[in-house]
C-alpha cells in the first residue's frame, strides 16, 4: 500500500471518529428522552392521552431538575444550580428561562401566584414577573430559608430555619420586612390562598395567618411534626401529621370541625377533590374520607341516610400518593413506583402502568392533568381520554368574597377570655394555652399580633431593643449549607 493511500485512510478514519464523537451525544440524548417518555400507544391502552412533552433547558452534564411547581397555567422547573424555567401547563411551550443567583448555593422550590414567581438562592430572595421572568424584587433575607416562599396578591413570605416567617412587600420594595416568630423550624413551603397563609414547623405546630398585611389568626398543635402542607377547599384547611391524625380546620375562625385517626404517619399533602378528601399514610396506603356532610337520596319508604363527614369511605392499602384525579378515576403512585389507576367511587383497582426511569411526579389536586418529569428535564403531560379542557377541582371563590367573609368573622363577638393582646417585638406570638382536641367544632389556640421587624437592607439604622430575648439562632452549619 502506498504511503499516500495510507495517509488518506488514516485521515478518513480520524474524520469518522470526530463525526461519531459529535453525533453520538445527540443520538444518546434522543434515545434517553424517548426511553423516558410514555409512548402514546401505551397511554391510550390505559385510557389516557399524552397532550404534550418538552425537554426543559437543563445542562445535564452538571445539573439536574430538583423541583416541579404547578400554579394555574404555568409549570415551573427548578434545577439544583438555580435555573428556573416557566412552561405553559397546557401546551408545554417554554415561556422563559432564567439563571438565579449563584449556581453553587442552595436554591429553593418556586412559589407562585397569577402575577409573580418567587425563589430563594442562598440567603437572597428573588421575585420574578409571571409573564417574562423579569426580576421585580431582590432582597437579602435576615435568616436562612427553610423552604420555598409563598405569595399573596402583594407580599412574598419566606419560611426560615429559626421558625420565623419573613414578609416582603412586592409592590412597594422600600417597605421594611415584617417578621413573625413561630416555635420550631419552618422547613416546609407555606400555603397561600386568598387572604390566608398557613405554615408548619417541626414542633408539630400548624400556623394560620391573614395576609396583606400579615396578621396571625390561630395555631393548631399536634403531638408530632407536620411534614406536609395542608389540603384546601375554601373555606377549610385539611391538616395531616406524623402522629397519624387528620383535622379539618376553618381558615378564618380556627374551628376544628372534625379530627380523625388514620393510624399511620401522614407523609403526603391531603387532597380535596369535590366532597372527598384523599389521605396518604406511610404504610396505610390511600384513604378516601368524606370531607363534607352528605345526605344520600332515600329509597321509597325509607329515611334519608346521613353519612357523617370525617367518615373513612374506603382504603387502598398498596397505593402511595395521589397524582391527579378525574370525575371517575384516580391516578396514583404505588409502592413500586408504578401508576395505579383506581375507581374514585370505591377505590377499586382498574389498571396499572409502568413509569419509565426515575420520575418527578407532581401532586396535582387543582386539575385532572398528570405531570411527570425526569431529572434530566424531560417533562410530559397526560390526561384522561375525552377530557380536552382541564377539569378544575377547587370551588371558584372570588377574592372579594373571601375578604368580605374575613371581615364578617372579625366583627363577630369574641368569646370571653379569648381577647387578643398586643405582643412586644421578639416575644412569642401565641398564648400558652393548648388548642382543644378537635371534636365538636372547638377553636384552635388564638394568635397574638406582633409589629414589623427592623429594615433588612443591612443599613446602619438599628432596630429598637426587644423587651425579651429573640429566638435562639441556628447553628453555623445550617447557615453554611446555604452560603449565608
């Protein structure tokens, strides 16, 4: 073989290797994406359709998806290194993508409402415009965030590892923050709806406050920590705790309508679909509880059968948490990570579908849409065949009506010995009296109000001295983990 021909073969082989090196990652990513998608044929075989799928902007060489957050018509994708993407929840269209703060600091899950999205990176809080992702507020937090923030119409609320809730005005950024103390570490994302803000601590306390401005209403005390947020159907909150109890609490008055024991730790947020409450426990599976009183139509010659609210209607032992539900079916994760499809009326097993790869499934109790994602950023939306428009589960209640109800409750005469008193800054906000055990519509412990804390801009102006020592600070290790 001549020397020139050998040289040409060597060059050709080198070009082939370079081409394969360039093309192979694309082929591999395509195969990886397809392998993690639920095929349309498989979805249809189980009575569903895949309305869309999308590869979110994720640098898979050094990053991965950590949280998916659904609010209204937007699905937020948050990565470990602080990349936030907003996707249209009905089409999968990527509206915007933004890198928040430092990729080396811890980024929390996204909190959102119809106007804004909020996220904390390290000890910095960012509020973004819903439409284009533009940063409308950037503030340094006074304490280390314990979880993602929540939003009302005008304020953003961040839970911290020392138990306090920091409130910042989104409309008027010059306003100093309000800081309210609670007992224990606030390590779960608060829940916000209308004029109500609710959060939990690892001391087994469930706090409820009024928003805009933040004003404490009451707290509910349990024997063990509460690890998940509440279920909600206006005007009631449904709270589950590690001690195996579930409570129905009025969001304005604090009246505990009923309290039931499920016998196992509640480790997933309760879901309210219509008049049914679905509760997942650690080893007890999924329970269906009648959330609201129901009178069954009597048969001829018989009296009406009244089913008492708080009654457990059925139980599915092998099922884990709920993903979504339609009028007739429930879509859940079972103990093996498969999707189990149950009959909503009695919990009867209908079907099971294997989910490919490691999945990040959203707990959606607002609509019937099923959102499933992967760490590499492949997002897909499924729904029951024949349901073209999202089926909404929450009752439509206007903000005006909620505010009116809150004002009416505030004008009602208070019980003797229950009058609230002003509290000094830095003092525990609640009285020492424990709440009732929850039967017969008894009231939870009322809160005391506290004035706003000092400015958080880090200026020379110092806050007025507190009359009592503030809560004990967290260890340095906690702050270091967030880069604070």
